[in-house]
C-alpha cells in the first residue's frame, strides 16, 4: 500500500502540525586569530621592561597595546574586531578612582581610632564594602571595554545597573560559600544572564541561554572530587580526635600530617582549574545570543590545559634561573652578604639591592609567561574553536549606544579585580 495516499499513515511534512519545525540555517563564519606569538612576546617584553623602569606607571600603555593586538588579530570571517580605548583614558580613570577611594580609607582609619575597643573587628565593614564595590567596579569595567570594542565600525555597549549587579553577585557568592561551591554553576548562569541581557551590538540585543544545570552536568564531577577530598580530611581529623591523638606528645605530628594532606589535596586539585575553565568557557560561548546570531564552540579541555601546562613549565625554568642568579650573586658578593649579620649598612644595602633586583626580574618573567601562554594562548584557542552562526543578521545592524567612561576600569584596577 502506498503510504502517501493512505489517510491512516500521513506523511509528516513541514506543513503537518505534528512535524517539528525545521531549524533555521544561518550563514556561518569561522572566528580566527591571526596574531603571531613572537610579535606578542616582543610587545609584552618591551612593555614589561618599561613597566619596571617606570615603577608600574607604563602599565596603562601596555594594557592598551595588548588589547589592541588581541582585538585586531581576532577575525570573524573577513571582519576584525577593533579596540578603540586609549592609555590616557585608563590613566584618568585610575586617578579618579583613587580620589574616590581615598575618603573610604580615611573614614576607616578614623573609625578605628574612635572604636579601639573593637579593633579586632574594625576591618570587617571595610572589607565587606570593598568586596561589594569590587563587583560594581567589575561591571563598570566590562561596560567600558564593551564600548571600546567595535566590529564593522559599530560598537558594542551595555545598559543595566552596576549596583544591581553587585547586589546579585554578593548574594550568589554568599550562597556559593554556604553550599561549599555547589551553587556556583547557577551563580555563573544568573550573573551571565544579567550581563548579556544588558549587552548590545549596535541595536541588536543580546541574551544568554545557558543554564546552571548544564554547567553542573559538565563540570560537577570536579566539585565532587574536591568535596570528597575535604570530607576525607575532616573524617580523618574526627577519628584522630576521638582516638586521643591530639592529646599526647604526637599531636604536632598528627596535625602536621593533616596539614600535609590538605596541601597535597590542593596540589592535586590545581590541574583541575584549567579543565574547569575550558568547560566554563565553552558553556558560556554556546549560551551567547545576539538576536538570531549564535556561537558554536569546539573548545577542548586539553587545549586549555596545554596552555597552562606550558606556562607552568616555562615558569619553573624562570624560577630556576632566578635561583641560579641569586646563588651566583651570593657567591660573587659573599663578603657583602656576610656583613648582613654584622650590621654593616653598606653591605646590607648592597645585598638588599641585589635581592630586590632578582626578585623583580623573576616576577617580570612570571608576568611575561602568564601573558604569552595563558592570556594569549587561551584567547587564541577560544577564537580558533568558535563559529558564528547566522552572521548575515549583522548586515542589518544599526549604530546605537554611547561610550562609557573609564572610571569603572580605574576602579577595577585600583581594587585589583578583573572585569567580568
């Protein structure tokens, strides 16, 4: 029997009410990163040296150069991103932020003098205020970076309240702590939804469709490993206490053993960080929508892990080189180092100068390694694994939005918090 003419076996076509609607097929554009590692290394090396010479003042120019390099070498099809921010804006924002934060520290100092009887807890209000203010600054910093990012001559921009975001973030952070990290996936989803629904590309509105449950299914096993390790240490402490091991002469040995176990647990969990970061990055990318435009990601955990592993290996070499350099200096300047215990001022100054220079050089090396292998490496990996679907919708976007001030970036810099 021909099923095409049998009313009992209707063919499911796109016109039939029971047929699923066909998924829209959009034009795809592969994201690519065209920057060379050698060029980026030269940029951060020269900028880092200038930062040392200027005692950190050059960092505004270095940050600007890094962003311009990363942005302009990130291409969506034939179009490249553009960073339009300037070092002068970052410097002004930082100075204004310092002027705003100065009264907070002055009030804290005066409050500590007035309430000396509660001096132990005097810092708690300041820490809480600065903690919440840090979320406010991070949101404002993201807004600044968005309005300094453009594609096809049209800028990205943001709306929303930084205070509302800070309140949400503080609430979710408290819930995450109370649940020993279990609430983190839902925290990440809630905050990302708020950020993205207030993000625009021209007149095209963004949104985020990722869920906390999906992130937990992808990375919850890592949380389980950490929780099992903590539970094992807690159980061991309880058994030791009931056995009276903390009351005898071997108490220090038992406590030392558990401290060592805790340190070992942390050491074992460190490799999970790049794995979790790769998991979260892919989850975030796949949840981004700009109107009908979506992102598809094939980012692999081993790729991000490789970036961190390379950074760890090179950092080990930098640290070893610093140790060799210090040992050589101590051998060559043995007489001056010996005078440290004798109270010789000249010898002390010379020894401290050598130690300070080596210390700064090692920190400088660590900074270069982190920027080259982690910052640039992960950026390039994300770009190479991302595809923009429905890119034809970008042809109809109209310009909208105004540039945000650099105050948020300055606050984030002054409070040492990253942009979200």
